[in-house]
C-alpha cells in the first residue's frame, strides 16, 4: 500500500519541489497551504507522515502541531518540521516534532529523513 | 469783636501750643520729662475723646434728644471703670510688643498679616474722614458765628476758604511735631502735652460758659433746675434698646478709635497711669457734661427760634455781650477740633505709611530695605499720609457742604471703627481666633456698616438711590439698608449697630472655628492672650503645666507644619480628645520626643522637651531660636535629599537608555532572523529544483518550468538584497538625492507602467484626474516614482475586489502636494494600520507577489528624505495611502 505524506507549506515553489521528490519516490502526497485545511485533511484522510513548515500565514506551524498532538487520532503521527529560521529547533521539539530540518536542505537529506521516518530502508544516494 | 482779633488770638493760641510742644520735645530729647510724664498729662490727653462734636454738639444733642447725649459719656466711663483690666491688657500688649497702631495690633496678633493691617487702616480712614470733616466744619461754623456777630459785618466770610486754611494749618502743625523724628514706639511727647493743655482749655471754657449761664443768666442753681424741670428735654425718655446700643457704641469707640488707641496705648508711658486715668478720666467726662443740659435749656429759652443749638455755647455769651467769654469758648472748641485732628491724623498716618505706603514702596523697589535712607522714606511717607488724611477730611467737608447735623456723623464714625472690636477683643482673649476669622469679620462688618450706615448717611439719592431705600438692593425688600431682613422697628443707628456687629461677630467666630491658625499666628495669639503670664512662663513649665500649643509650635518648626499638625491630631484622637491639641501626658511627650529625635537628634529632642516641661529656665523664644537652627539643618538635609533625587533620576534615565538598547538589540535579532527566513525561502526552491534538474530524466516542459522557477526565485533574492541595501542606505541618511524638476503626471505614468509587472494577470481600472496632475515638482523623481510603484504594486497585490480599481487623487496646497492612492478592496484592519510601515510587516500571504515586506518601510524612509511623508488614510472604502511631498525641495546643508 502506498504511504501517504501530508505536506503543509505556503511557498508554492517549495511545495512543488517536495511534492515532485516524494511522488518520484513512490509516495502519495497531499498538500495544504494553511492550518485549517491542513487539520481537516489530517483527520479526514490520516497521513503516515506530516511535513510541516514553521512559518505559515494565519495559524503557525507550532499551533498546527499542538492541535495535532492534542487529538487522540493524530497524537502519534510522525511530524517533520521545516524552518527557515535558526532558533526554532527547541520550540519545535518541545511542541512534539519528531524531526526538524532547516531550509535550504538537499533533496537527498529530506528523502532520507522521510524514508527513515516511514520505516523504509535507506536507499543509496 | 473784630474778626481780625479773632484770627490773631487764634494764631497766638496756636503759637502758644507750638511753644509748649517744642519745649516738651526738647526736654524729652534730653531725657528730662519729669512731671510731664505724670498720670495727669495722660488722663488729659485721653480727653481727645471729647472732640468738637461733644464740645459744641453735646448741647445741640441735648436740645434735640434730651438726655440721650449722656450715652456718649456713659460708654467710656463704663470701660474705664468696669473694663479697666481690658485696657490694662491692651496697654501691656502695646508696650510689650511695640504696637504702633490699632492696625498694627490686629495685624501682629493674626500672624503679622499685612492684609489685615490694610483692612483696618481702610476702615479707620473711611470712618475718620467724615469725623475730621466734622471738626473742620465746627471751626468754620464758630468762625461764622463771630463773623455774623461782628457789628460792622466787615468781611463776608468764605467758609470754604476758612476750612482750607484750617486744614493746611493743622497739617503743618501735625507734620512739624508728629514727624520730627522716628520713635520705635511712635511716641510724641510734645504733641501729647499740647493736647493736655488743650484739654484744660476746653474744660475751662465749658465750665466757664456753664457757670455764666447758671449764675450769670439764669440766676442760680435752683432757677436752672426749675427751668430744666419745666423743659421737655429733661424727661427721661429712655428707649432701652437705643440707649444700650449707644452706650455699647461709645464704649467700643473709646477702645477702637485710632486716636484713642494712639493716646491710650501707644503714647502710654507707664502702665500705672492707667490706674489713675480709670477714675480721673470719667471725672473729666462728668465735668464736661455737667453744664450741657443747663446750657441747652437756657439756650432754647433765650435764643431766637431756628438758631443752631450746636452753637449755643458760643452764641449765648455773644448774645449776652460777653466777648471775652465767647473768645474763651471759641478757643475751647478750636482746641477740641485741633487736638482731635492732630492725633487722628498722626494715628492714621502711622497706619497708612506702615501698612500701605512702605510695603508698596518696598515692593516697587526691591533691595531698598537694606538702604540707609529708609528712615527718611518712612518720614516722607508719614508726612504725605498726614497731608492725605487732612485732604480727605477737607474733601469730605467740601463735598458734603457741611450741612448734616454734627452728632449724626459722629455716631456713624463710631460704628465704623467699632467693626474692629470683635477682631481686637477676640485676638487678645481667645486663642482660637484666626486670621481668616478676623478677615471675614472685618470685611463683613465693613460691608454691612457701609451699606446700612455710612452710605445712607449721605441721604437718600446721594450714595444710594431712593429706590434702594424704599425697595431694597436689587428690589429685594429684605435688603433695605435701614431695614435689613425686615427689622423695621429699630432706629437707623441701632439697626446698623445690631446687624453690622452681629454679622461681624458671626463671621469672625465661624471663620475662626473652621480654620487652623498658622504657627506664627498661634505664637502671637498665645503671646497676646497670655501677655500677663509672659514673664512667669518658664516657671509655669516647672509646675508641670506644659502648653500643648507651645509644643505644637516647636514641633511645627522642626517637623514642618502639616506633619506636626497631623501628628498632634493623631495623638489627640488616640486620647479621645476633640481638636488638634492632645493633653501633654508622659506617653505623648515620649512619643513627641521620639518623633523629634528623628529630625534633631535624641539629645536635642530630649533637651527641648525637658526644657518645655520646665526643668530649665529658658524662654519660649530661646527654644524657637533653637528650632529655627534645626530648620536650617533640615533645609540642608532637604538639599541632600534633592541631590539624591537627582541621582535617582539619572539612574532612571540610564535604566531607560539600557532598556532602549536592549529593545533595539531584540529588534536587531528579530530583523536578522526575518532576513534569514526571507533569504532561505527562495534559496530552498532554487536548491531543490537545481538538484532535480541535475538528476536529469525529465520531460522537456518540466525542465523549462523548473528553470523558470529557479530564475524567478533568483530574481526574488536579488530584489530582496536590493531592498535591504536601499533601506540601509536610506536609514543611515547617507542617500544622495538627485534633485530636479519633474512632472508629477510623468512620474505617475512611469509608476503605473512599472507596476503592471506585478500580477500582470489582473486587470486594474485606474481612475485619474490628469489636469490636477499637471504639476512640476522639484524633487528626486526616481525616488518618488519608486514610492509610487510600491504603492501601486501593493494595490495590485492585495486589493481583493472582484473588479479592482485604483483612484489616484492629487491636491496641492500651501507649497505641498498630496497624492492619494485609494483602491476598492477590504482595506487594512485598524489595529494593523500602525504596523504596516515596519520592516517585514507583511500582513497576508506575500508569496503570491514575492514581496519581502520591506516595501512600505522603504517608502517611509524615501519620503522622509524627500521632506515629505507617506501615511495610511483611514476611513476610505479600501486601502488608501497618502503621499505628501513639498512642491520645491531645497537641498539641505550637510
């Protein structure tokens, strides 16, 4: 069964790049640009992994994460957080992110991280 | 008798008085007064109570109103016999505290308030002026009697001219002997002796004419008594109210009349003299009144109907051909008038110069107090004041025409000065009397007296209109001057007396009860009220009777007024006492000592308290001096406190600056963090897609698309770096402006074209008014256009209307041009309007347009450097920005 990744990212170009990478890797990717839509998607179509941008318009990434962790259905959902700012790591871990990456990242880095979080064996590269 | 002889004897008499005064002054200067310092002279000088009003007027009074004239003698008699202790207290206070006048007494008692001194002076001058006029009138009348009796009727006498000469002569005499030098106690031995001589002359004259009338005309005592019995005026028509009022009035006047105060208190040489005067003066008054009724009765019988009874003493001997006796009487009357005028004008001049002229002079010439010539200034002021007083008296005489009956004016004047009585008696017997109380009482008394007595004395239609008399002030019938509050049954003088004194006393008491005396006032009050205990004060402490008032006075000097008062009030409250003075219990003394030791040190505080309690023989004044020194220490410590406060302020300013720096540092961190985000975001896209492209194996359209994205994001990065550079240059103020004339319309055209790159997909309707844009501006056209581009781009980015529209409105006024950019979108929420000009203050998803949130911050900096401004215009339908720019920007120096 195809594993499902939910990508929450407001920058359209970054979203497109990540979607291309993960789709090429055989994953199903759904995308939301802001918090309310993202949470709805989490509960309606539970993903196997959530990639969450930190700086979002409206609800911030941390707020979305807190909401996800507060709900029993999504409490254990693995979350990979992306940020463009240096000092967000601690806050992200406190809020319950499983993994944290700073932009810009290499494609290989994010693919390896996603696979490891989905319990897939690391491929070469 | 030839008129010239009369004038000559007048002049001789005056010359004689000059000589007496001169000789006495010389002896006084050598310190050899001898018998001149006797109680006899003192008693005789008191006789200035009997002015021309009593000398001539008493007979007239008796002829008109029977025995009522006696009330004018009863009052002083009662005071001198019954209220001897009051006079003694006044004299003691006057001697002990160098009181120079009644105004000085009141002003010293109530905390040396010059305002009170001025008011008392005012009352005295107002009341004395008609009284002085009365004396002038009596002299003129008596001259007139002689002139008309002269057989040849030689010179028609001009009364006005006579009055002028009399006034000038009196002013001359008074100035000569009243202001020869300055005495700390304002004593004038020469004048007092001259007045004593005049007192003898008027008594001898009156007794002589009385004897002549009884034995020379009527034919003996028995006949006179028979005539009196037959006459109406002997009937004792005693109206209790009026008599009580008049006796009270004359009793009050003998204490409060400025001239009486002068001779009784100021000129007093020896307190013992008062004891003699207390029986001798009533005796003098008795002698003066002895023949009044016989003269009146015989005069009414002998003289033709319609002749002025005020002049009977003079006209009777003249009619009987007794020229020499008439001359003596004339000199007696002349003495009465002149002695009164001289002493009154000296007393008034002292008040006017001390309370009005000198304070004014010192205020106008600050620093003059230290000058040596103050003495001569005071003397000049004194002389000027005497001239003013006499001029006022003459003026009043001239204006009033000298018509009113003599007695009426005298009573009005008595009532006027009696207004000082409550403040005076309250001041020396009641320690609770306060300055405010005295002020209220005096003013109330002055107003009521003026309204009910003084102004009506001019007659209806003169000072007060007829309507006021009949219908009251403002038509209020209860405000009729002679029937206040509907009291119609009293005669005018009793009425005025009752209301003025009642309201005066009421205001005085209420004012005193509801205000606190200041420290000086309380000290003076205690000193005046306890004047007889002053010398034994220290011993009293030894008996353990601590005066809480003295404690309070001392505590106030050390702790400050408010603090000490509240400390005492608290203590009194804890003792369950009313008011602000606690009982000096040992507990309270301990508390006070602890409190004082905080300011002056424990040893001093203990010493002060124990001295006040009476273990050492120090006077209260000594303690006050110590307390004053402490006050200086306190002042020094206040200065230290001020410096400490300044240090605290400096520390506060430093803390503030530090906070500001911290704030700035935080802002810098936030800014860097924001920059990092803005740089990393396009970098992420570029890196991801360039790696994807490197991976290869892509359809050509994807390669095209991803290449495009990389290009766009690279451009975004460049733009961001440009903006940052721009902003830093602008913020540093190191921007080079390229000034020149440019068409506003051209700039807007350029901006609209350039902004079309932003979201070229949207079709914007731009509304302009081209004629209004036909303005040439002297500015940096590129920079201004940059601002326009930014604002138009923002509209294109953020206006969310279905049919977006942008209005550009140009106005020109007062050398400035405003350009408004108004779109038809939702606008900017109110709470965000103040944020939008901050760096990175993007409000919504900016990625659609690729802005970095620096645009408006840059606009603001540009407009500042162009001498203009950009601001959000609230209250429009959509988002609206106003750019204000000067029509002609001049290059600034540096």
